[in-house]
C-alpha cells in the first residue's frame, strides 16, 4: 500500500492573500515503512520572504531565488505522488497551499479525502495531549535533535516515523518462519495421559436423583 508522507514550508498562513509554497518534502511509504524514495524541492515563490516566516524555516528570499519556480516543478511533484494517499500533519493547511498552486498552474486540485491527517489521529489516540510533531517525537522516542528549524524533508521523514507509531508501531515476534529474531522455533513434545473415567459412581447417581426431586414442576415431567 503506497502512501506519501508530505510536508511544506510557506511564506505565511494564507494562499488567498498571496502566500506561496517555498519547500516541498515527500517520503514514500510502502505498508507504513519508508522505501528510501523521496521528493524534495526548494521553490522560488516569486515574492519576498516575511520576517516571521523566515524565523520558522530560515529560507531567505536570496536563497530561494536560486531555485526553480513552481511552474517548473509541479509536474514532477504530481508524478511522484501519483494516486497515493498523502500523510500530512495538519492536512488542511498543506492541502490548501498545494491546491492553490495546482489551480494557479491550471491543474486539478486534490480532494481532501486523499489526505490522512496525523494531527487528528494523534488527538483521537491521546485526547488532551499536545499533538504537534515535536511532542509526538518525544512521546514515541523518535530522535528529532536535528530539527532546529522547520524543514519540509526532515519533517516528512519524522512524520513517516510518527505515522508508523500512530498505526501501532513495529510489532516484533510474529514471524511465521522457523526462525524469529535469531531463535529457532521448536514444537513441544506431547506426553500421553491415561484416559479419565467418566462414568458416575452409585453415590453420584443417588445424589443427582435426590437433587432432581427438589425441583418443583420440572419441564421434563410436563
């Protein structure tokens, strides 16, 4: 089952006011495990970089001007994700930016049911607890020490690990092969037991008859 853990970085919070995507990171998953295939692009947003956004991801206008614009990258992005489900932390945010870019470049927007929102999964699993990516990494003991700033590819890689844990984690010891985790599985030898005597004794029969006589109007006498 192919899925894509995905994250974006942007110039702000609202594409309807001119904010744009500046970085896309995607990690391919197969049966909840990373395959090693990734898609990562920095995008020239063709606009300035607000100071508040720069504090979050550290991507400057000067740096991004050296990279391609979205029109040059959008088809490669669509080819990579294909028809896979998209695993996104706070899916509504990233999907609105992705769809704004798709519409801007005359592509069909992606339906929201393509997205699996790991924030919603975390809140359902841990009601009342923090559901941000750092908090979930701490909960699942996932090393996020390299996350000094937000970065789309790093966040997508961490998200892939968080998603695996939200799905139940790596289950060990369920191998059907003869060897599981270095230990050979052997069958226990059975020991024959003498047959049990099941016929009731005379005393047991008498006690049973006496008990039945205490029952008023039994159905077997009607």
